[in-house]
């Protein structure tokens, strides 16, 4: 019997990752986009991110999908021209359904995506790089996500764009395109905190919670901040003259980190100072100059008083808001900003969105759009794995799935074929339900 089966095997494939991802892709609603190229590119971006040329070979070898490179390039142009908007509409509709039709909270943040070349154009430009690639050309990516880290919308900006100028255009555009009204709170970190941004948010009728720059407050507010009780879970609710509130809290963990970072920086400074190697460049470095004192424009010394003054702020963190939420709720909401940061880590790490090797704006936009869809599918799969009690992460699950072999066997007696997926190890059997059933998609 074994010899009969083996002799009639027509083909084998390692397509279990593809089958799992395809189910999630369809559940979200991306299957209404009938171009299979998008599906293939998203699957390969999640499973094995690589160049478009290498992707063609990967799809053929692992999933027996024959897709030509020229067809992929033609599709990138189509995606740019006609489907970017639809992709985001599908993502927003699905995310709203997850939260009962009400998004409630929007998290916004910015990152940079670099190229391995220095060529510049209307989109690619050098600027401050969050990857430390200041010599490379780059684009700026703004991303809106919901609770749970589900991506909602994105925009690309010229690589030299100051990140503080990106938030309002994206939020306004998002609200208008998807007719959301103003029944939500925008949350962003202190890097986007400026008087102009706060005024624009307020004038636009938005509710917001933004990380505050408490060391730059006025003298009156600063005294109230410093008076905050140094105890976890206790908040100082300070009123601004314009009606906004500054919620200040304390954390032992943050205090330890602040002290450690300062001690490390000062120690490096002392070593340079004692060796006589302190330079003008050191004075201009962030983290150095606030502890230095320059007299007569020539003499440089370490200012011990400034070090003591800095320690007063250890453990304190402020949140500027115009909501009527309790301090505890403001704090809790802001803490979820890590969802955007994690989305960037997944996009840059697991999905390898950068470095980018496309050179035209439309191909760059299309590449980022594919990564956006892949991030949405990844996050939905992550949520479903947790709900179904899967003991593995997304990456672990797909790694295990890569080892599962599917065989197609001919049945000469009736000229039919049968397909069998072989889950042989304990790990493979633990995720077999993801391949064989659909019940887990309804959780």
C-alpha cells in the first residue's frame, strides 16, 4: 500500500503558511481585490520578505505559484493608480467591526524609511533618520493605528519633512475620507508636541492626549509639576489657562531609568573631560551640553548643580489633554501608544519594509502599500491565534507551518486525485486546525 501511494504522488508543496495567511486575508476582506498579485506579494512579504525578483522564485518553489516579474511590476503601477484607497477602506471597515463600529482611540506616530542610495527626487530626500542613516535618502511614513495595534491609514512624506507637520494632514484626511466625525481621541508622543499642533487639533475640534515636554513648561506650571507626589498610581491634574489639562504621574521604573541614563552620560563626560579630549562637538551633543558650563566662551567645566537639578525630574512624565477623562484613564490610554511603535518594529523587522530598492514614487508608494496590507494581515492573525488558544506567536506558527508537507496523490482507478497535509510532529499537530478548519476565524 505504501509503495502504491508513493508511486502515485504527483506533487508535494510547502504551502501551509500560504493557506493560513490566505484565510486571514479573505476574512479581513482583501479578497474583493481580484488581482491575485496582491495576495501573492502579501503572503511572500509575511513569510519571506525579499526583492520582487527573489519573490517570484520563492512563490514558485514553495507554493507552486507561477508569477512573472514583469506582471508584478505592472501590478505595482496598478496598485498605485487605483487600489491604495481601497486597501485602506477595507482595513478601516474591518477594524471598526472589531470594535463594535467605534474606533474610540487613534494612535499616531512617524518613522523614516531609507534607501541604499543617495539619489534624491520629489519624494526621496535626506533628513533626520530614525535608523541612523542620515547620509541616505529617505521618505517619512506617518501611521495611524487603532487599539490593539491594527493599522488604519498611512501617508508618505518627503524625506526632509519635519515630523511635527505630518500629523494634522493625516488625521484630517482620515476623518474626511472615512466620514468618522470627531468621536475619538488622538494620541501621539511628545515628538509631535508643539504649540501649533495643539492649536490645530483644538481648532479642528479633536480630542487629544499628547506626551508633554514638562521641562519646557512655564515657571508656574513647572513648580506644580515638581510638587507631584513621587508615588506610583498618584497623579497631579494641573489646569492650563486655556482649559487644557496636564496630567503628571510618577513611576519608580522610569526614575531608575532616568538616573541610570544620566549617570552613564555623565560618566562618559567625566572620562572625556579628565583626558582633555572634550571637544566642541561634545558640547553640541544631546545629553552632554545640559551638564556643561561654558564661561568666557572658552573654559568648559562640568556643572554639578545642573546634574542635581536634572535629578529632580526623575520618574516624572506628563500628558497634555483636552479630554474629560480621569488621570488614570489618560495614563492608561497613552501607555497603549506602544502599539504604533510595535507596528513599526514589525514593519521594519519582520516585513523588511526598508531598505527600499524602488526608485520611482509610484513604485515606492506601492511597496509601502503592500507592507501596510501585510501588517494588517499579520496583526489580525496575531489576534486570532491568541483567541484560539494557539501556544505560538505568528512568527513561530509560520515557521512550524513551513515544515508541513502537502502531497497530491493520483488515483489511477478513477482518474481522480486526493490531497493530504502531513502533520507529523507535536508542533505541527498543534497548528493543524489553522490549516484544516475555519472555525478559528470566527472567534
